[in-house]
C-alpha cells in the first residue's frame, strides 16, 4: 500500500511548508525539497545526492529522525559552513514511513 508522509520544511526565507512525500519512489529529502521547489534552482542538490557538496544541509528540528550520520555525511559536514549539532544532509535521509512528521530547516546557502 502506497503511503505518503508529512514533512514540515522551513525554507531559507523562513517560510514553513508542510509537504507530502511518497514513500514508494525511493526518494531522499533533498529530492523532495527540489520536487517542491523550496530552494532556488541550482542551490540544492548540486552534486546529485552523492554527499559531496553539502548544498542540501538542513537542521533537524524534532526527534523523529532516529538514524545517525553516516561516514560520508560526517566527512562532508566537517568541511561545510553553518554546521550545527543537528545538521544533516538531505540527500542522506531516505523518505520512509519512519520519518513521518519530520521537521527541518534548510541551512543557509
């Protein structure tokens, strides 16, 4: 059964968007942000989701996401700007039913 989840995303201008994301398309959070055009074209997902650019960095605002950063994500964030303890790369967060209700804020460009 196809199930959409709800994610609350605060864009770089501070506008909050509540979006529906399908769990049956093998998407990640960065792709959902691009799908809804919540960041200016060419400013998010520059590397195509390979954890090589940190353009999809976001701040996790609630405790829904239970996974930890992987090694590639840690390495990229160690070189990125505006990194906080709750920073994650959107390309490394798969869209699954486990993250229904996730709240994030896009990091500055």
